C-alpha cells in the first residue's frame, strides 16, 4: 500500500488542500467503505426520525449511499440538480427520471418535479475533505454552500467522508457552511465546537 500523502502545511490554500484530498482519496477504497458508512447512518436515530433526506448521486470517488434507499426507511429521499451554467441547485425526488449533466454525472431530469428546499430536514453531503470543526472542502463551484445558506436553520447537515480525509483544520471563508455531523466508515459523530 502507498504511504499516505502528507497533508499541506497550516495556512495552505484550498487549491493545495484539493490537490492533496484528491491524491489521498485515490489511495483509498472509497467504494469498499460505503457499506460501513451506510450501516453507521442506519444505526443513527436522527436519520430514522428524518422526513426528507437529501442525498447525492455519487461520483466515482465518493461514498455510495444507495443502501439507505433500499433499507426500508419511512423518509423520502431527494437529490439535487445542478444548473448547466448560472443558477442554484434545485431539489427533486431521487426516484424520478435521471439524465447526465454536461460534466458527466447523473442528476434529476430538467422536467422532474421539484421539492421545496425547506421540506428537507437532513442533508447528507459529499466533500473532498472535512475538518473536525465541520468545514467542508468541496470541488470549488460553491453550489452546496449557496444551497445550505438558503436552507432552513433546522436542517441537519452531515458531511459524508472517509476518516483519512478528516483533518484538524481546513481553510474557511465566510460563505462556507459548517456541517453539524460527520458520517465516516467509523460511524456518525458531532463536529467540534469553537
């Protein structure tokens, strides 16, 4: 097995952290960790109490949460549609028709009925890396930060990430939205408080 890539030095910018996270992620069996993440989420009482849960359709290097949808939970699952150019994420029932975005990932079809964002009470979100304080390092487009900023204050925000990609501190900007919990292959834990 390859030696883990050393993390950037404190004070490094987001681009350096993204490069590190992508390289470190390539060293991991992310697909193999997905079942453990799903098991941990299913054991978490907050998930079982949720009415509408936002999940993502995974990219090849992201945890696959499809096992949640086949577990017999009583909640409704939703996912987002990314605009082609400018605009905001929209929320749709995950069971509706899908299409391929111009960047190559699956998403709800443009004509799929929308769900009001304030109907979502839990969001399970991917990221390249997260820190112990709930900071999410995304891919740089800012769609999820914008969505979360406009979401209900009662929304439970959960970052889904392999444990090796949880670090002490990531760069944080004013518009970055903090997670309340992290779901890893080791279970669901609350983030640190300032």
